[in-house]
C-alpha cells in the first residue's frame, strides 16, 4: 500500500475506496463507463437472435423427450 508516511494518506493519483484500500484515479472513470454500458438497452437484432436461439432449445428438448434424437414435424 503506498501511503504518505507523514499523514497516512494515499499517494497522489490514488483515492481510498469504500473498503479503505487505495484505488487509482482512473478506476472511477472505468466504473462509470462500465455502468453506462450495462445500462444501455439490448439492440433489437440481439433480442431477435436470442429469441431464435431459445426456439432452437425448445426444439432440442422435444427431440430428447421422444427418444428419437430427431425433431418432430
């Protein structure tokens, strides 16, 4: 842990985190960027792809249920 020997404060370029450990200044910006990406809505193309994949899983479940290993038509 790099602290100022005279005051016990974190070195320049670092802040104390909520847990009391030093954290670099850029960590706050990285956290804000991460939070903004997480808050973005999922694009429609991804939603459509996920719906297609969910449909494929349903088809696979039917194959296993009848024991044939083939999709029922």
